[in-house]
C-alpha cells in the first residue's frame, strides 16, 4: 500500500462524501464527526457511486438502489457477508492522506 495525499481537510464537508482517485483506485471519502473514513466507492449491487450517496451518521446509502454500508467498516447493512475494502486515513495539518 502507498500513502497518497487525497485532499485538504476542508475539501470534504461534514456529513458528506467525496469521490477521490488514489493510486489507481476510486475511493469514497467521508467526514463523520470530524473524522475521515475511506472505502471502495463502487456499490457491489449495480455499481453506484457511494461517495455520491447520502450519509446519515456513519451509514452511507447508495444513490441507485438504496443499499447501505457502514463507512467505518465497509460492511453492508443488508447482507453482512458483503464488506467493501476500507482504507487507513491520516490527517497531517490541513492534508488528508489515504493508504491504498
């Protein structure tokens, strides 16, 4: 895994997601209560962009067919055996880094 600068802290609004491209991967980055979480952006159901989904606390809802995932763990709320890859985040000053 490589540590890649993802964005600035203020580039992601509280309670929202952002799609970023890091080290050849499309990643959904979320800010929940001032903390950042990252996981694969693509919903396994039909490829919806989770970074563009609605966020309620730590649960993101896919904009296509309402599949839900915990942004802290990547685990599906519908089918617990489905888990998206999650990525470690580091914040240094105003910069957000992701390990992908």
